[in-house]
C-alpha cells in the first residue's frame, strides 16, 4: 500500500509511505529517553542533554547530513552524465552506497541515521524534479525522448535525471521485497511465547484496534481526507519492522535480561500479528478502495 511510482499523489499510499519514513526517524529520541530512564544513557540535569543532544542536535544534524549527501551524490552523477556524457554504470546500487554513506556520517556525528537516509532520498528526488519539472513524471519524460529518438536517455541532458530516478526506484523496490521477506522469516524464527508477560495479548489487541486508530483519527483532524481514507490509514501501517532495529539498539546498550526478554517477545508478537492481520486485509481493502473511490481496476 505504499507509493508505487515517482510522482504518485494518491493520499492513502502517499500518507502511509510518508509515515513509514517519518515515524522510524522521529521515534529515536524517545528510545534514548527510555534508555536514560533505565540509567543506560546520560540525560543530564532535568533532561537538558537529552533535549539538546538527542532531540535538537541529532534530528537537525541527521536531516542536514542526509540532505547534503543526497544532493551531492545526485549532482555528481547528473553532472557526469549531462556535462561529460559519462555514465557510471550500476546506478542501481547507488541507493545502497547513499544509504551507507549518509547513515555512517550521521552516526559519526552522533545524529540519527534513519532520518539522514530518509532526507537523502528526498534530496535525490528533489534534484530530479528540479531538472525534469515539478509536474512531469519521470516515465513521461523518458517516453517523450524515446519517441523523439534524441539519443541515450542515460546521458541525454533532458532525460538523465528521470532515468536516474526510475533506475534507483526500480532497484529499491526489488531490494525492499527481498529484505522484507528475510526480516519476516527472521521474526518467525525468533518468536517465542515463553517470555510473554501476562496481558501481552490484550496489549497487542489494544495497540492495533484502539491506540493506532485513535492516534490516526486525532492526527487527521482538520485534513481534507474522506472517511474511507481515514479508516484505511487508521487500520493499516503498524507492522513495524523498524521497531526491531530500535529493539536491538536498546538490547545492545545494556538493557537487563529480565527486561530484554519480555521486550523482545512483545515487540515480535506485535509485528507478527500485524503481518498476519494487515497482510491478509491490505490487498482486498485497497482493491475495493481503488474501485469505488478512485475508479481504478488495480
């Protein structure tokens, strides 16, 4: 149910995709706060260090590093293609290099790598939009040039930005599916019911059926979204593979075993239940939504 192509503005897919990026990055300060309350991270008197370093600095630096990294890589690649008529080749792996570069730089600067990677992707896309036109889809640019037979789209001044975007997006989609399958398999292997504290199932049900919908409806107050769109957003979107990252981050920072075991068990159960419920219902829900509200067949 995420955005399927560059320039897509369908509100449900766009909102869920944006949420998937933003919540993974903005959750980090609260993870650090939790570690601080457990005595595993320095918060400073009255929490000043947490607010300044883990809040303001880590967020601002992460966004800045990601933006600069994405802009620099995109500018360099496009300059080589458009000015020097040179293609690096294997641009499909550009996203992996950009991820490693921006994430590593953010960690060295004590900033949030998740936000840095997200900002890098936005910056790379912004470069393409600036050169191709804000309202022109990459596939439309490429198709126009193919019809005009103006040369290789990889190095043509008009189509180089669009070709770069299309190549990276296609590769990212394939990698995303492969990695998600591997992570889901890992969740299944790690899932254990022995360490579940009492009331865990009730908590999972409250999270999915009450807390998530209430939070979404409250966050959408004042927006122009219609009732079906709000309902879909309230139901879908928990899965939380990113939660495993934060979970392992906390465990590796010294959470006591008596707390770590139930935390691991509860988190993995939430992810597993979400995969089951949302995985089964997402496709039929989106098909009905697109058919009745968007007039589309798929």
